C-alpha cells in the first residue's frame, strides 16, 4: 500500500539525484538505504574474526546495559 512521507528540500534533492531513469522512489530507497545490522550480527561477525572473545563478551554486556537504560528512559 502506498504511503505518503514528508522530506526536507535537502533530503528530496539527494534522493532525486540518486534516482536512476525508470526507477521508482521505492527502488531508490531500497538501493540506497541499507538496513543496519543488529548488535548480535555484529558480535557474531567480530567473534569469527577476533582473537579475544573476552573483549567482545564485555562489549556485548556493555551494549546490553545501554539498551536497558535507554528503554527505561523511553518508558
């Protein structure tokens, strides 16, 4: 279902410049805006390549704590 969105003039100019011939606005967004990897995806990728799992485990704990604090602030 089509959606209406509002863009600043600057944002519209950027997306318009990125739009290729015969490309829909949705196609431009799908091509240009990559989803952010989740924290768990990043941690898994790092664990596969990093020599120190202890450092990554500590990073994971820190991220989890930050998320908990952020969700409490939103509530």
